[in-house]
């Protein structure tokens, strides 16, 4: 790949990516300054399951000007669009490739393009490489081998890049892990001189001029771009001011999102702990048709995503609350960990909007909700999930129940209409009522909605926050307390964590119960039984938790210290 063959730019398909899912979209990878097209190599296998990957390769001694490179990518885009006009085309632009992606998007406003910009070089005029250009021209040829160390030092975090290699052969001994890391770092340093084969002096001068042209050209075309865009920016980019550039581009590209990686360098896709497919899932950027379908386009979490969520992100929380699960079923297995069942949670549509994001949004808890199947709570999505025979998690009380007032810890606020019962009966779905208690052992509420509405400034802020908010239902369709679905941040303080208890009640069958769809009285009666079962589950847990010798955190920590750390701490005898 680094040898000159005298040929023009071309596309190649990585063989390790394998065949993707049926009807998968095409992803065109547009490389950085090196032009090799290998910057995506760590992600070929994962992305290759859901994309047809094609990587752009620009030979080392190729001197194709910027506009002709844009035309080259445009030709591929238009050919693909002609074959599959109803499928999106993904342009993944890495550094210099980000400029290419923006230029192509500006010239093709009617083509369904999804842009993924990784530290785009649109800010090259502010780059630390700018002063290097006149210096390079005067640089003696016999000192050419020094250049790779100057450039290589700015590309990325060597520890994170070495960790990528180290992670492929995990070692249990800490000493061996350190030895392995030192070895991989040495390999990277030894390999740096090869950079002069990829970018010899004259080629590097040409590439820097090409970057100037790319930055200038792409910036002049930004205004009309309305394509869906995801900007990935590094906080420790030593080549480009990527943090500030991401904010600037986000303001210009209205249909854009940012994910900020504060501890990563310029070569983001080559560093440890970066999983591009996870980021696409988290930001709801993956789709196979003109509009994203939360059901059909959902990609289940991978084993590595599961391990990271449960063994890294949630480990302290799970240690603090030590959840206990009870079930009226014989096996009582945990859904995902023990039964390999993906439960799709119906979530408030607001968490799928930019309203919940910061200007420089890092990967958040909301992102992992989406990775693990959270779906906007609409009747259409609920219908599709049931039709697809998915397992669905539903909280009928919504925001009113979640953001309850003082003294309402375990009070249900359900709609009058049994909508979910009728829909479940239509597909013969099983309904499993369940109750959860423990929130009152975690936080103490001292300022609720009613208190805040008595404060003029807080009242106005809540009103403005909720005016343009996405809603589950139109307010006129709900009556009573459940209609009060305003979002707000209550005042609370944390307590020494108690324990969470879950009880899954008796399965309620709807198969063969056509009367639940047609007869309103029958549906209401069935609905009341479900609600009653949930209330009984919570009442049972509230009473029985008083018998738990390990309800309090100190008792659980002492048990773990004496009995060795185990996954389950004992509880009361049900």
C-alpha cells in the first residue's frame, strides 16, 4: 500500500469486514493526510457487519489536485445513488477526508448522504503544521529521516495506540501487561521511520498544500449543507484545533451532532477504547432507508458493549445498590445476562433530541440507553415492537410517575385508557407486571414540582423548557394527574445507598382474548388487574425489605469483605 504503482486514486474493500446484513448501506472511508485508506483498520470487522465498506486509497506519489479528488468521490456517490436511490450513503471523512466529505455533500444536496467527520481538517489554516511548510522546503535531504519523528509525535497518544495492540492479547498478570505495553510502544517507535516511505519530503509538501486547498474549498461551501452529520472531535489533537472546530461546524451545520473525546489525539480511530459502531448506535445515526426506523434499524449490543456497560460503567452503581430480583416464574433468570433476551425500553422522545445534549457532548448515560435498545415511546413504535415479537419494557405513568412529588414514592399515575392492553391483545402478547422499590433509600426529595412552581423564576424556566419539548401524547388525550408531564429537575440530596428490589409478578396472557380488543369494559377490567398486581408487588417488597439483614450499604460491604466479593449478597427469605 505504501509503494508507488503509478496508478490513480482507487477504492478497495477490506476482506476482514466480511458480508454485511441484508440491505446494508455503503460506507465510503475518505482518508487523512497519508491517503492510504488504512485509518479505519481497527473498525473493519465491526463496521463490516452492518456496512458495505469501501476505502479510498491515494497512492504515495499521486498528484491529483483537490477538485479532481472531489470529483472522484462524487462519481462513486452518484453511481451508488443511481443503483439504490432509497438507501443512504455514508461518508466517513478522517481529517483531510472530512474536507472531501463536506465538499461532496455541498455539491449533492439531493443525495441522501450521512456525514461522519473525524477531526476534520477544515481548520487547517489554524493548524500547528502551518509554520512547517516553509521549514520543509529548506529542510536538507540528508535529514529527511528526522521528519517522521516530528510529524509522528503529533498524531495521537502513543499509550492509547499501543493499548489497541495490547488488548488483542490480554494477559492476567499486571507485570506481563506492563511488559507487553512497553514492547508495543517500542514497536511503534521503531516503526515511525516507515512514515518517511508513506510521506517522503516532496510528498509531504504536496500533501500540506493539498490540505490548504481542501480547507479553503470546503469552508467556502459549508452554508447550504443540510445532510445528517456526526462530528467526532478530540480534546488532545496536536495537529488541529478540533475542539473549537467542532463547535464552529455544529453552528453552521444545523442537522449535526457532536461527540467529544477529551483525552484522545488526532488519530482518533487508531486509539484504544474507541468503538465507532458503538458511537453510531448511541447517536442513532445508523439507518438502512431514507428515514430511521427505531425498530427495523436497531442493532443489538455486542458482547464488548455489554461487558463495558456492566463491568465498567455500572460496576460502582451495581455495587452500591446490590439489586435483588424475585420472580413468580420458576427460573427467575436475569433477561440479558442469563437468558440472552434483549428488552426494548420505551423511553421519553425527548432523550432522542439535541435538547438533552451539551455543546461538546461526550458519550453519556443517554447514549448507552440508546445502545441498549431504548425506543421513543410512541404508539407506532410500540405496535412495531409487538409485531416484531420483541420484549418491551413500559412505564405507563411516564414523567408524572418518574418525577413524582414528595410523599408519592410508590404511587402509580396511569392513564385512564388501557391502550397498551388492547395493543398487546392484538398480538397475543404476554404481560408481566412488576414492581421496583429502593429509590427512597437512594435519595431524599426536598424540592418537588409544586415547590418549584411557587418560585417565579423556576416556574418560568420550567415553562420555557417544556414549550417545544417532544411529548409522548398530546396533552388533550390524557386527563387528571397523568396529564402533568412537565420535565423538571427536582431538588434532592443523596443518602447512604440502600438496596433496590425487583419483583416480577404473574404472567397475564392475552392470546385468544379477542374481547380485550373489542370490549372496552373487558379491557378496563384486565387493565385494573395489571395495575393492582404492580401495586401488590411494590407493597410486598416494601414490607419484606425490613427483614433484609443486608439492606444497608455498610452491612453489604462487611459481608463482601468477610465472605469474599461475590455477585450476589444474600437477602430476606421470600
